[in-house]
């Protein structure tokens, strides 16, 4: 009797065991799918930048690559505003791979920017030092890097004027009738000031950053939460002289990279202060993008949201990668939208053959199709080192979020 019963239930037991053995495979496959996107793109970035380093290693001096234009590599001096992005990308590849050889390269290219800590020629010392020495400090804890960051913040602070309440971006320009021009990109440089206060205990840097952020909300944004590129102030009383969008289609248009800079800038301000007005500013600026009829469904913007030539005009991969990185961070602070899903969409597009270069091509940069300044016919539809930097940062943030989950 018992044997007959066992024969009857045995097939069901076997089916149950088979079913249970399949379930972990399904779960693992799903997890592997998540990791494979990151692993695949990190591996590509590592291979591509290995070739990039080899292509410039024959020089007797350290060369800092910015772009690849008409078959030629464009190199830049330490004082050029994008000089921190290449070493910053090396730091991210080191962090994403764990390969010590990348750390060696990152240190070498970071420390070539040593003199920038004393540079007062423009506001971009925050980009130059934050992306290089800032990441270096985060990943190595080197005490000397702290000193460089604090000194760089002192240099940046020389461009602050209490009468305007903001940090001057570019120098005065008579041909444009600019007396004290401030650009939306400048929001990104505030991180250097916040970091300097944390490292030194000197609240002066923090107060300058807050003043700049508050006045930018007041003066740089339109009612629909799009942003002008340039606000020119009267340096004596802080009144506004001009509102321009120098690198966009027109003064009243929404230049896409500027919109991304602003969003990212206010997210970092929230991270450093926990003041909800900065979080709300980022959310509202993102609503402007989300509701834009000219915002592509795949998530990577055209170079200007108001270009009359859309869709027959250029995309800007740099505006997309900056936005994706910002969205990943925002997803940890706000549930107003599924910001991570939005970032994932952008990264999927950037990682496709439409934007990610074939191995060994594109001057060995990762992303194709960025736009520096179309009105000035400068760096149009080319790779740019800052597009790669924020793409790698976005990969790192995506990896962190999914690992924690």
C-alpha cells in the first residue's frame, strides 16, 4: 500500500524539486542581467581608455586629451576649463575595475594639475580640482590632496563679490558689454567650496556657496524653470545688466547642457546642506525637461530644447550623461518621480551603438556626438572628455544603487 502511494506522489515530488531548482537560476539571471550592463560598459571603457593612454604615452610630457576633431586629438593645457575631467575619468575606471594600474595613471594625471590650486583666471577651478584631486582624495585619503582642495577654494573665492552675491565666471568682455558675467555652469563649482569647509572647518567657503546658489535661483531661472546661460551683473550694486544664452540657440532658449548643469548643481547643494529649497529647485527644473515636447523619448537631449531645426539637428551626449548622473543621485533623495528609471533610460541610449563608439575609434573616447558650442562652431558633434567623465560617474552611481538594493 505504501509503495503504491509513493509511486503516485513521486512524479509530483520530482516536479517540485525541479521547480525549486529553477527558481534561483531565474533570480540569478535577473541579477546577472543588471550586472552585465555595468560590467560590459566598464570593460569597454577600460579597453578604450587603455588604447587612449597608449596613443599619448610616447610624448615626453603629460598630455591632457579633450576631444578628437577631424582625425586629430585635441590636447589642452592645465588652465583649460576641462583639464580635470580626464584624470577624473581615470579615477572612476580605477574605482569601477579595482585595477591598481588605473590608480597609478590617475595619480600621475591628477598631480599634473598641481598649479591650478593657485589659479584665479576663471571659475572653473572647481571642475579642474574637484574632478581630479577631489576624486583622488575620496579614493586614497592622501593628506596632500586636502591642502590642494582648500587652496583651490581660496583661489575660487577671490572671484566672489559681496555686492553681487555671486562668483564671477568669465572676465569682463567689452565686445559683449559684459561687466560681471556669471554662467549657470558655475553651480557645479560650488562643490569645491563645500568640500573646503568640510576639510578646513572654515565656514567662509560654505557661506559663499550658499550666497551663489540662492542668487542663482533668484536671477538665473525663468518662470518655467528653464535657465539662461549668462547673467551679467553690475559689479557695484548687483543689479542685472544682461540675460543671455551664449551657447544656446537664442537668449530666450533653453540650452540643454546648461539645464543639466543647473539640475546637477542644486542636487549637490542639497546633498551638502539638506536645505529642501535646493531639492525643490532641481525637481522643478527637471519637470521643465520632462514636459518638453522636444525632449527625445530615448532621454538624450538635442543641443538646445528650442532649436527650430529639431529633429534634424545635433544631440548632445554630454547633456545626457550629466543629466543621468544627477538623476541617479536625486533618486536617493526624492520619490517625486522614478528618477532612477529615467537615468537608466538615458544610460541605455548612451551605451547603444548610436552614442557609444566602436572600440579603437572616436579617438578612443567612450561617447560620440557631443556639442561644445554650436553658435561658435566649436567642438560640434565630437567626443568630449566631460561627456565621458559623467558617463563613468553615472555608471558608478548606478552600480552603487543596484549593489545596495
